[in-house]
C-alpha cells in the first residue's frame, strides 16, 4: 500500500507528518520524532522535492502535537493503569514518543487504509492495538476495556467531523469510563467557513465540517464532563523559540491577523 491508496480526509495525515519529519531535522527540535522522518520517507520518498516539500510553515502543528504529548504524559503519570484512545491517529508515532509503561493499554484508531499503512511502516509493540474503523461507527468502543481511567486524544480530527458526530463521540467516551481526560483540537467558526478556500483541503477533498468559537462549551454536553484548560498553538512559546527565524517572523505577522491566533484551539477536559 502507498499513500496513493489514501483518499479524501485520510490524505490530511501527510502534511502533519511532514511537519513532524522536518522538525526532527532541527538542531533543537520541538518533538524530535525519528519515526516521523522514517514514516514520511516511506509514505513519499520524494517528499522533499515537492512544492513546499521542505517548508517549515507547518511547525505549528508540531507545537500542537507537543501540547497533546505533554498533557498525555501528565495524565499517564497519575493514572498508570489507563486505557488510551488515540483517535484519527494517522501515521503519528505518539505511542513510541510517550512510551507508556506496560500497565497502560493503548489503542490507535483510523480508517482501514490508514491502519494498513501503519502496519507496514511502524513496528508493533506490547499492549498496543490498532483499530481500523471510522471513529463515527461507535461499535469500536465495545472492544475497549472498561472500569479503568480513559484518556482520549484526537489531534487534527474533530474539524473533519460534524457537531452531531463529535457530540455522540464525546458523550459515548465519557459513558465508557469511570474517570478520564479528553484532549482535542477544534477550529473556529471562521476557520471552518474559510476552509472551503483552503488549497490543501480542496486538493484532498477534505473540508472542515465543524467549528467552535467557545470549545469549552462542549463540556455542557455531558453532566460529568468538565473543561480544564487550553494550550497555545500558533503563538506557542515552543514554536516561537525553536522554529527557524523566518518561520517565527511569519507566525508573528500572521498572529496580527484578527482571529488567526485562536483559529485552532487545543482543549483539555476531564470527567
Ligand atoms: C489531519 S490528520 C491528523 C493525523 C494525526 N492525528 C496527526 O496529528 O498526525 C486527520 C486524521 O484523521 C483521520 N480521520 C478523519 N476522519 C476520520 C473518521 N471518521 N474516522 C477515523 N479517522 C478519521 C484521517 O484519516 C487522518 O489520519
């Protein structure tokens, strides 16, 4: 299987993976993910020769990944018996970056063709299961162990789901665990509306299907769900200190555009 077998929204995994691969080449990287470089080269051996193939503009996505990693590490330190649901995982190597103890059971979920690619590119490990399913077909939740703390991570996924699908997903995950943490990122209503002009989304036929100006309000969907906090992305200190100077200047300029800084919000909930 090659990346040519991916269709629509599945192809959105590539730009994020490329950003993580390029980050790994920085002298002082944000993530330092060797698997990202390996996976990107397997996905598209000629990626650097493509248009914008070595552009570091996507580094804000790496700052987003770092925020999710840091939150996940904190949760797993406090809950070493947790079950992790990493939804819309793409080819992200979070389980290898975090390297949880054997007491944690980790599930990576994405569409079957993405999971097939993962099987070919990334190594298996103990206490780690791949689920090949659409996240919206909630029968996959029946395969997950109950009675333990749950950690749900959805990086770059929610904007591709409708509000109704997100609501069903979040409430079902809360119902499945006695306690836990949910980490997501959402786009603003403006970014959702603008996405129909986004050249990458149009090329991949993968437009955003939801947007939220107040993602904290998602907690209102379930009586046990509580908003905790947000992490910065487009003005993240780690981006502004580690990105190459040209990229930092570009983000400083773009952050002057009204609405840009908070066009993506990285949000944490607990229950
Ligand atoms: C922007 S990529 C992010 C990939 C990965 N989380 C990362 O940050 O590198 C979005 C991912 O969500 C997956 N996705 C989108 N809709 C999905 C659905 N309904 N069910 C399962 N996966 C989905 C895509 O296949 C893709 O891998």
